[in-house]
C-alpha cells in the first residue's frame, strides 16, 4: 500500500516529522492517562519502528496500562510514571525529541504535563481528537480518523517508510484500530480502513488472536463486576432512548477492580435495538470518569463537550465530572431533554427500530 486516500495529510508536516525522527536518536513517546488500546498501540508501533532504525526509543505512560493490553508487543517494557518517576524524569530531561500520540492537550498526561511542557526539545503530536492544543512543534491532527493508529499508519506510509512496518508494528497498529472502533462496529465505514487491515494481515498479524487477547480474556472478578453492573446498575430511560450505568469506588473494590475491567461495558446497552446512546460513569479518586457511546447520528461528543469537560467522536466520546457520583447522575438526568432533538424518528424505519 503506497498511498493515502481517506486522510488529506499535509506534506510539509509529514516531511518535518520524518526529518525530526531521522535527526534525533533519543526519543520519548507518550500518550494519555488511563491508556487504551489506541494509545498503547500507537506508541508501541512507533517505538518498534524507531528501534528498527537504530534509535533509542522509550514509551512512557502517565499510569499503568490495563492488563488486557499486556500482550501487545512491547507492552511489558512500558515505563508508567506512577512506578518509575525518577527514571521517567531523566528520560524527559535527556530526550532529543518527544512524540505525543493519542491526546490533544497537555493536561491529558496528568502529572507528566510539566515534564512535557518544560522539556527543552522538539515535540511531535499525532492525534485524532478535536481541538488540539498548541504545545507541540509539529501537529498532525485528523479528528475524522477513526483512531490514532489508523492515522499513524498513513503517516508512516506518507513518509515513505511502509517497508519498516514489521509484524510487531502491524500488530500494535491493528490493536488500536480495532479497539477504537469497538471491533469495527462504529466510526468504521471508511473503505480505506479495510485496505489497511488487509495490508496488516499480509504483514503477518493474526487478527483473531489479537481480538481474543484484548477483548475476550476475562478474570472471574471481571465477569462478576460486569454482571453486577448490568443486572443491578443499568438504568434505562425509554423516552430518551438512553441507558446509564454507574459504579462507585466501593462497588469496584467489591469485585477487585483492575484497570481495563470495564473497558467495553458502555457498549453493552447498545445491543438493545431501540437504544440510541449509552453512558457509563465510573468513580475515580478525584473525579467521575464519563464514557459515552451512540449509534447513528446521535452526537455524544456534544454531550461530553458541553457538560463533562471532554469530547471525542460523534459515536464515541468521554469526559470527566468533578463531584460526587450522585451529582454526576443528577447532572446526566437534568440534561436528557436537551439532546432529544438528536434522536432519530423510529417511525421513519420500516421495522420501527432505531437505526
């Protein structure tokens, strides 16, 4: 695959990224807090590619990745700031280049933000979230891209480095493409996406194994937690075609919660034919994490931007609420009427179901 079709990449920016990557040997790669498959996949893909060029590259995350991503090639070599604070500070101080993947604002790296902003070296941002902040020297931002991994693949090809996409790089890229589209169930109608998948398969990935590793590997406690969430905490608002699941710290602790255990929980209510959007609230130490998913044209990113200090894509978005769980639930209930105007008209569908 030697061309990009779905993303209109800026050639000057691509050339500058290639120059910076070529000219620097000591490179730090980082991503957002509570990294998901796209964050881990994109950072590790770039890391493997740079190491194949003889570069000294290291992936640093703000906190520990979820266990279901430990099988991604290179994941066990990641340095979480929460575990390796001294070493990470040294890496940022000595870096000749910092690559920022899958986040659009310095605050998204939490306690790493001062190290990132104050680092005396060039910075590259490659991301697919809306409204990127101006903290990097080169910004390649494409919110229309379904994932940062999909965008990174096209940047690599545009730089003329397609031959450097090894099987390990391909596995990392596929992981992010798969997870950020819910295994290609939303934000995944771009034909180019499947051309990239075909190319990754040709490079040796076992897509079925990757799916099983990331999405179909459970502990007993994770199954129990998700079962409890659906049976006891699922609330449905039929007049708004909305669903809400909330889990407090006490509930998470009761089922020995580990990061990643609720990764796909927000998608579960959308298996109900008439459900249009789903919201999941998870209590963290300092805030309530908000995750939203929708189908069709319902813009959950608007809800996150306007009320939950976040954003994202039309069908997949997230944010944060600073307050108690009861206050977050009350906030959600109070804004339901505002978004009814975006609901599809079920009478327009032949089977009477929401599309």
